[in-house]
C-alpha cells in the first residue's frame, strides 16, 4: 500500500546568531487512516517536523511526497492549495477568533474553499455538534474554557473533512478531564477515516497510537507499531469546494465582522480618519461659504472706488494755478462726472501744501497739511465727520475741519463752543472733526477747507476726483472719467481703479482655498500615517490569526485583501462620521458669523470615497506586512 505521506532525507536548519539543525536526515512514512504519534524531549524537533508534514514550513533538504506528488519545492500557491485540500490543524494555543462567535472560528476552516455562506455555516454547525459544542455556536470564543476552546479547534479542523489532521500538543494546556475529551475526539477522527498525526509529550496519547515515532536531536530513533490502522474510507473524506479560493463578497463580510468585533480599535482608527475627512469637508464648505461672503463684501466695497488725479500747472513767475485748456471748471466738471453711468457720488479734493496756524492768541504756531474739498467728498471718500451742533454740514469759505489726530494735538475745545484757528491774518471757525477717512487717511492730520476758501492758503498742487460707483461699475467709470474731465488730453490724468473684480475676487478666493486645502492635505497625510502605524501594530497583534489563516489555505494575497478591506471599511466609517462632523462645523461657523452656508452636493460621496482612499492607503503597509507572515513562525508558542 502506497503511503499517504513519505519523507526522505528531510533536513531543516535555522540560521541566526547561532545555527540550529532542527531536523537531520528524517525518513518517515504515514499511511492513510492511521494515528501516528511523534514523541520526544523538548527541543528535539517535533514541532518543526509537524510543520514540515503540514506544509507550514519547507525543508532545506530531502524529498516530501504527498499522495504521490513531490511538494518539497512547490510554489507558495501550490502549498496553500495542498494545505487547503489535505490538512486540518489543531494547535496547543487553540488560535480562535476570540472576539467573534464560536461558529466563525469553525467556518474559518472552510472560508478559503469558495463555498457559499449557507454551506459553510451548515458544515460548521455540524462540526460543532460532532464535538458537543453546538450550543456554544453563538457565544464569543473568548468566554470558553480551555477544553471547550480545544474542542472548537478540533471542530474547525474537521469542518472541511480533510484527509489529514495534524495536532501539536493538543492536550498540553488542558486538565485531565478535558484532555480525555480531546483524546476521544481525536480517536473518533481516526475511526472516521482521517489520518491523524500528533506531536506530544503526553504518554497517554502515545498509548492510543497505531504507531509511535521517537524523535531526538532532530533524528527519528525508532518507530513502534502498536496496532494496524484501518483502511481509510476515502469516499467520505471528499473536501468540498475549490482549494485556496475565496469569494470577494466573503472577503468583505469577513472584514466587516473583524471590524465590528474590535469596536474599541475600530473607533480609534475611524476617529483619526473622521478628523481628517471633517477637516476636508469643513475646509471645502467654509471656502465656498467664505468665497460667497468675500464676493458680497468685495462687491460692496473694494470694487466701487475710483480716483482720477492731476497736477495743477503753475506759472514760473507767480506760481498761480492756470486751468488747462479743455478742462472743465469745477461746477461743470462735477455735474458732468456725476452724470456718468454707474456713478453714485463724486467730489473734488485739492492738496494745498501746508500752512502755519494757531488755535489762540497765546498758542504757538503749528504747521499742518491743508486740503480743500467739495461737498461730495464726504460721501465719495466715506469720511466720518463729527459736525458742530446745528451746522448745515457744508463748509463755508471761512470754515475748516480738523483731522482727528490734529485736533487732539492742539487740544481743541468742544465744537459747540465755536473754536477757531488763525491761518495767516485770517480767522476760521472749526465746524467739525474728521473722525475717519478710509480712502484718504492723511486727512486725519490735516486742515480741511472749502474748495474755494477765503483763507490765505497755497494754490492747489494736486487735485483728485473721487468717485463712488455702483457695484461692478468701477471699470466702466475708470475708462470714461478721464475723457469727461479732460477730453483734450485724458492721458495726462492718473486713474486709480480696482482690478477687474472677477479676477481679483478669484485670486482672493483661490488663495484662501489653497491655504485651507494645504492644511487639509497635511491632516489627511497625518491620518494616513497614523492609520498606517495603527494598522501595522494591529498586524503584529494578529500574527497568530494570520498564521492560522495561512495554515487553512489562505494565500498571501488573501491576507493582504483582508487587511485592505478592513482598513477601507474603517475609512468608510470615518468618512461618514467626518462628513457629518464637517457639515456641523460649517453650519456652526457660518451661523456664528451670519454667513450663508454653501454646500456642494458632491461633498457627501466625495467624503466617503475619500475616507475609503485614506483607509486603503493607510492599510497598504500593514497589508504588505501581513502578507509576509509565515505560518510556522506566527503559530509558534
């Protein structure tokens, strides 16, 4: 009869700081349907031999023939398919999915066989019933006793009816009563036709074997036959499904179950994604809302001011101002300028150098700039003037205004008392204080007279026509005003007008949005790095779980897919939470600032997709690390 398993000249050496030869020239045959027990002292190579038999580890030398096929040099995929089709594993450490229902741990033995969910559940429940654990199917695995956990591990091993069951110290962590139950379960497996290979220190297990192999210092010293194994009823041990295959939907379900079972860890990881997504949603929402607000404010202020200025020509002899031919007189100029389309208000202001003045007969002389203005300047320049009580709010030729700074400097008395200043040999009544001048801040330190004052001041050196336009009319007024003021030589005038409001507004909004998006990018990068580190740590915590999955037939790509699926699901959860947090933040800020909130409907799917992308990117490193886990190392106690 051809043996099911034949090992010839098997050697295994572990190379590290100290080289260790775990197996030396091992020759062993395992017949179908027998119960083989491998015994020997600790450190003799028993677990290493069991790992080689179960295709969890590769020998350095020798030949391994499994059911007539040499598998010693097989590919990773071929080994995974062989494990899935041939072996069931029972470990001393149980390796259950502690935070999930017991039935999930048993189904794991069938998950990588491409079976339907209902078929897996039916077979898993039948396996639990066979070991007397059906009533615990819905209970968390972490709540079971040691004996119950080992029986669940046996149920997992036999759920796919594999031909060979390999068990590493199956009674090592159990008391005598639970150990006896496990022994009986293993005997039942042998009686049902399974080939059972056990590594143990337990002499009572050796007594139930068909054969006992004694291993010492990596060599088999002798093999004892205690009884003849019954032939295996191979028709009853057909493994269902396809080897080392899994459905995409099952990956998602498995990942979702893992995410839900670790609520604390999931909440922490999803929280990191949620913060980043909330910042992104808040940034985009606020940038849109702020952009709309900037547009309104810009339309109300910045793009409504136009100024046209010119220098007054002088004669060399007298320094007197001479009107330029073709330039209109003051009254006509104001009437014509005010009639331009889009002009709300217009005024003329002339700079008249400086003058020496005093506020009383005994006060010292002071010197200050002098400016003259028409009545329209107050509105066009948005001046804030505090007029004397009962005043008509129009300057007479012998009246002046003082800028706020200048009035404080001279300690001007109350306006109701009719304070006066002396300019040269003329007196002028102070009838108001310029409290604010956003367009002409130099007026706060100046003496302001009527446009045609009856005071000994210099002739105008420079005149400015100040326009206040309707929203959006500034560019048009800026083009037409020079032709209105001086049709003969409009090029001699200097025009000060805002840039095209659409261009400037776009630049402002773009700058604001770019800054906010840069901050969002930093937060997203931080979330990816943080999630990546956390997922990598989670992989270390779950090494045994991933090792077990590899043992039952998962390939590295399956492990990577699971980790990426879990991280993407965490990202999706974080995306949903972040979406609501971001919207709440936008609403809170806009309501507090009395803005109109602006939301893009694409934010909702973009936030969720963004969360998934962040989760997937964060889980990439963890997925690579998980795929590199070797089952024999991960399952070692």
